[in-house]
C-alpha cells in the first residue's frame, strides 16, 4: 500500500468515526497559516484539509489580516468546497466583514470609540469606511474643529472644506446601525463631547472668557477659548446697536471677550454686549421727543429707514413718517449714507427703540417733481377762478349800465 492509499484510508476511517466535519460552503473555519504572500494565503485546517485564500478574497482592511505569518491562527469563510486543485476555496473578506459588523454592533451597544477612514464627501457630510463597511458621517455630527463654518453659507466652499478630509482617519461613535450603508451613521461630535465634558464642567453661567474668533457666519461668530473650547456669540448678542454685515466688522483671529449666557449640554452660548454698559440707559439724557436731530441712513427697507444718530443709538423712520405718497418707492427717494434731518417722535430705552420723522427741508427729486406738478395744477385752477369772477363782474356791470340808461329814459318821458 503506497502513501496516498494510506492517507485516503486514514481519512476514510476518520470520517466514518465522525471525528472530522467536512466544511460546507458558507461555513467559518479556523486554521493555521502555512504560507502567506500578497497574492495568496494557504491554510491548514485540523491537519486534514488545506484551504487557499487568493485574489479579491484577500482582505487587508483589518489589522488581523494585514500582516499574516506562518503559524498564525485565522478565521476564513468557505466559498467553494473543492477548487481546481482539490482544495477548499476560502475568503478572508466575508469572514472579515462578519467580524467587522459584529464589532460595530458591540461598539453601538457599549458606545465605544472606533476609527473610520474618509472615502468621499458630499454637501451633506462624509462617506466613511470602517474596515470594509461603509457608512455616513453627517455635517451636523462633525466635531467643532472640523465643522465647515463658511460666511454666507456658500455651499461650494462648504463642499471644498469637506473634501479636504478625504483620506483622513477620524475617531467616531456609532449612533445608528442598519444593514444598508446609508443607515450606518457615525458621530465625531459625540467623541469630542465626551473628551471635553470634564473641561466644559468647569464653566458656569456668568463667567467671562477671552478668546479669538474662529469663524464668522451670517448668524453670529464662533470663538475659541480655554482648552479647545468653542462657543457661539449670536449676532443679537454682539453689540447693542444693529449689525447688518458681520464680515465687515469681525475677522477670524480677532480677539474678543464675552460672557457665558447659556450652557446647553455641550453647547456654549455667549454674549459680548452684556459686559459693556447699555448705551440706551443714557439715551434719554441725550435725546428727547420733539428734538430735531441729524442722522445717517444705514439701511433702506420697504417699511422705512434705519438711521444712525450716533455710534451707539440707531432709530427707525417708518415709511409713514417720510412724507412719501402711496406710489412712492423709498429706495428711489433715499440713499444709504446720506444725512437727513429728523424729528424724534418716540423713545423707549427699555425696548431699545427710537422713532423718527423726516423733517429735512431738502426734498427728494421725485417729491420735488410731484410738488411742482401739484403747484402748476393749483395755479391753473386759480387762474380759471379769477377769469370766472371777472366774467361775472363784467356781466354785472353791463346789467347796471342798461339799468341806468332805462332810468334816464323814463325820467325824460315823465318831464314831458
């Protein structure tokens, strides 16, 4: 009996005793590496079967499969019970995906930190991959330092910022897990919040912080301060007076001082105007109802003009207080930056409101044209009225002359 016959006989006897289970397609098997290269890996399974992993079934996304050495124990999935060489055809990819999915489920359950690699970006966020499983990291779930704050909300610039992360690794938490890739959601913000919690706990309402502007948006400015902290100063909390263009007044890198006015979980909201005196408290000392003042037109709206009386006090001249007709367009009657005279008609320091009425003697071009037309109309009506009176007077005089002549004739007849 030759060696092959002996091996076949031994294998047959083992199988008869049911001591060896023949792997089936889809089974996961455990074996030891016989040899490994970048093109294929050969595996010994229980000293009875030999399996091979090759081509696209090799899987290097997981550290476990990245540097395989002879003697190392590995798991693989059977994809063919017998290939052209009579060996088991195995896959690391399928086994790796199953293990990766199990890790994600455990990470979601334990709220454990994992790493993902950024593959691509769109306007909604980042397409990322954990091992070979892809998922999505929305813009809203990025950490403060990676959130794309762009002045004016320019979508193209936001996309450019997001695309700059392609190829980077990020630490995230799993916050939603579905079998379809678009239902696997990751959060970088959650990881940042946990790391910063002990620092955030140091800050209390009313505390004043010094920082630098990290981003300027159309709704306010973000400032960085302390140990990697960041907070928002809303546009309404930047100054007591009205602000129309933030990017003209504030730049990234500008130093700023502000007071903490709200702590919402890990979000910090601040106010820059609270730490300076409210100028409206002294407004009644400078201004009074009936006072004539000069003001500069800051903004023109369909409902009226915003007018700057000084650097701190601004007022509103409602459209009804501008001497305009219903057909007039105030945008054509006034210009931003021009100075006009106004009468103060109301003042409410507690509400930060001051009402104005236009009293400037200089008429707008359109208003002057309208007045000229009205004046000519009145002149014509007056001329017509004068002519009418003259006509009546002339008729009266004629009647009186005729009456006089008739009286004289009657007198002559009486004498005779």
